[in-house]
């Protein structure tokens, strides 16, 4: 794979906090479980927020991921990159300033991203 073959990352949002609020609201509306938000601004260049949530089944994880991608595209005019949708055990949605990880509960427990990305006492705050 050459540099020209690499997919272009989603553009950065003009208002990362607005995008974050949109993501959090949609996850709540779609009944995602155990939603946490980890602020990354000033700590990592990958995004301003990392959001981690669960769906009850692969079907729900896939449905939430697709709805989230559609909503972000409508709101921000940018199509987020999605990884893991075919199996939907762990789906990553890269919306630029907000990166969302959607898991089935067993898979989330196994990888325990919250612990890996915890900065002080901030992890777990929604």
C-alpha cells in the first residue's frame, strides 16, 4: 500500500464539542449501554474525544454504528470511517475529532480500553 492508497482520515470538525454532543445524544437515543467519554484534547493527537459504549448484540452494535455514521455525515458533511462492521463485535467509527468504539459487552470487557486510555480520574466521566 502506498501513501496514495491510504484512506483519507475524516476532516476535523469546526466544533468538536458539538460533534461530541451529537454522538453522545445518538448513543443515548439508540439505547447504547455503559457509555463513557474520555477527553483526549491536549493528551493525544488522534482525536479530542474517545467514546466507548456497548450494544446488547452484534445486530444492535451494527445498527448503532450505521445510524451514527449517517447522523455525523448529515450534521458535519463528512463520512466517518468505519471498521469492524461485518462482524460487529467491535466497531470503530472515526469521525475525526471524536472516535467511537462500540462493543458487545464480552468483547469490551476483554479489551478494557477504558483502562488503557485512562488519564487520572477522567475516565468514566460522561
